[in-house]
C-alpha cells in the first residue's frame, strides 16, 4: 500500500520531511486527486507526533471547530487545551491563535504535527485570517501546521509562502501543465467552462439538452470536485431524503449525465463521467477533461510559488484572462454560491498582485487598471480605494481621486455604517488641497 501511495503522490514521508524542514506551515495542494491517499500515508508514518483533527460539516465558525478540536485532543491527551478553552470564552481570534500555540508548546514532543483536515469547511473570513496569522507567528519551533483543504484562499497563505514560513506540497506531478495533452489512444475530449453561465462540449460539440436541471447541476458538481464520497453528494443534493430514496434518484440522475456525454460521442459505448474506487467517485479514465476553473486555480497556485517575477506575472495574467465571469451564474445552490465567492476572492487577489507588481515597476497606468478591476470585485476593501486614490494623485488625475473617495465613502456608509479611516481622510484632504 505504501509503495502505491508513494508512486501516485511522488511524495514519500522522507521527502516530505526534507522539503518541509524549517517551514512552519505545510499546505497540501488543494486539487490533487490523491490527497486522501497521501493523508493515509502521512498518518501511517507520523503517528507518534501527530495531532489530527477533521473539521465537520457543522463547524464552519472558527469557535465551533476550535471547540471541537480542543475537546477531541483533550479526550486523547487528558488535559490538553487549558489556554485555548479560556480564550474561547471571549472568542477573540488573535488570542485564540496564541492560546492554541501555547497549548502545543506545553505538549512535550521533540517534533509535532498539527494536521487540520478539510479546512475548506471553515469560514475563511477576517477572524479566521487573524487567528491563523497569530497561530503561525507564535508557533513553537518543534511544531508544524499541516493543512489539507479542497480550497485555499490566497491570504493569509500567500504571504507565508513568500516569507518562506510555508511550503506548498503536492504540485510535483501536475496534469497537462496547463496544456491539452496529446493522447496515444484517442479518447473523447470533454471541455467544461464554468465561468459564466456554464457549458460543456464533447469533441467540440456542445451539450445543449441535459434532460432537466438536476443532471446538469450534478455534472458540474462532479467536474468541480474530483474526489467525492456518496455522503457528500447526498448531503448536497438530497439532504432530506432517506438513503434508499436518495440512492435511486442519484443513480437515475448519474445515468442521464452518462447519456448526455455518450450521445455526443456516438460510438455505442457508455462514457461515465466518474468511476467509483475505494469509497470515492473520481474522474473516469474514459474521458480527457479540460476545465477552465481548474486551469484558473492552477495558474493562481503556481503563481504563489513562482521563483521569479516574470513567471509570476505570466501565470497571474493567464488566471485573470481565464476568469470571464462569476462561477456558474445560472445555478444558485449553496455549494455553487460558496465556490463562486471563493473564486471571486481568488480572482480579486490575482488582480491586486498584478497591480502591486506593476506599481513596483513604476508602471502606474497598468497598476491603476488592475486596482480598478480589483475594487469592482471587492468594493469594501478600503486599502484598494486608497491605492487607487494615490495612483490618481501621482498621475495628476485629482478629480478621479476625489470621485474614488466618494465611492468609498458611500460603500462604507451603506454596508457598515462607518466612515473611511483617518489615513484615507488625510489623503483625501491632501488631494482636495491640490484641486483648489
């Protein structure tokens, strides 16, 4: 078993230790089909110094999953978590991060791994980011924080990668390297475009008739999540049905998806979108998939670990070009809305990073364009408005700077009933003085 896992992940535990040496945080690449197998291998090899916790469906809030974590660890270690229990009473993110770090320091081990599984279930908001930043800043030198997640926001992870506090593992063997591969034995080519309304083509022929909304929705769910359990599928689509009823509906719907694909190939064979193996539904080997969201995510992830600025700009530009419109605009299921928001944040961060790079280069016009696009995606971000105002000022576009301030003022007042920060008001006053 260990040999096969090493073969598909290309990451042995020994190489894991070598590559992650000196890093506080280890991020397992989110879109690897083999992350579960790597987890099994990791668990087998790191038993003695491993604190493992899996976030559940009902623990999205930071205090909820930390409460679950401290209770589970306490039941095994008898007394773990005194500091975190105390910090959870007030629920301040930074204090909880420092408290967990102190509890880990009190757990006497030469080396220790804090492994958080399925982190994508957690709400990754400002409180979450503050907790993570404080935890990592105060982490004892003998502890590594390992994250396994289907989705990772850019922050706070990007800054950690850039500062060498974190490393991303699992990108050693990448499918296609963002290119369509040439097949020795031709297989049907499935192209899926989920940015926008969402459409799919088989060998260049669009699937138009899905025989209802449910097969189409299930199709995109399978495409977007390449490793799924039956429980995850049922919880998403048929949470109120008994298992027997849900099973019947699932197989009927899944068969309709197969029919939609097979009709486009027209060679009397069935082309399943997925195959079932070891408790998981994963991509079928009968089809070659090309997925715009995966390409977007891949470009962003590779930009995060790019070794030079030229490569980073190339990858970020590719990601920005791929993002044509919000994810699956015509589907309003909760999983779609959550994914849409995560991708929107990633897109905004790519724009911001490009803007910062061009600003460092002294190319204010390009920086201005990318900051302006980022503000459209994140209008509540005061720092972005301020960057725009500063760029307008440097380009002597003072009226535009004043208009930008007014947009910020109205947004903050409408959404949060607050006014811009003192630094922003001082910038506006300086600009107004130049306009007079």
